[in-house]
C-alpha cells in the first residue's frame, strides 16, 4: 500500500496531491492518505465517490485522519 503524508497541507491541496498520487498507482492498489485537515474527510470522500474509487476506511487519531482509498 502506498502512503501519502499530507500533514500541514489544507484542501484543495490535500485533494490535489491525492489525485496526483492515485494517477501513479495501478487499479486495485490502495492508497493511505494521512492529513490533519478535517475538511479532507468530506472532500476526498466526495471526489472518490464521483470518480468511482472506494473509501475503505477513515480513522481519526489525535488530530490526524487516515483515509484508505482503493483505486478502481
């Protein structure tokens, strides 16, 4: 699984870098996005839904979010 650490970045940059990273990995692979921007949960979830990628998990620990995306 690829990991993308975007702590310190805010949307739209979190979504921008997530989209760019997803372009580099093959279908069927997972991407873990780590962010401290609370708006990323809705932004990335909405974008993935509209582009048919699957959110496998969203977890929060301290002030960080971990979002696991399955590229389709």
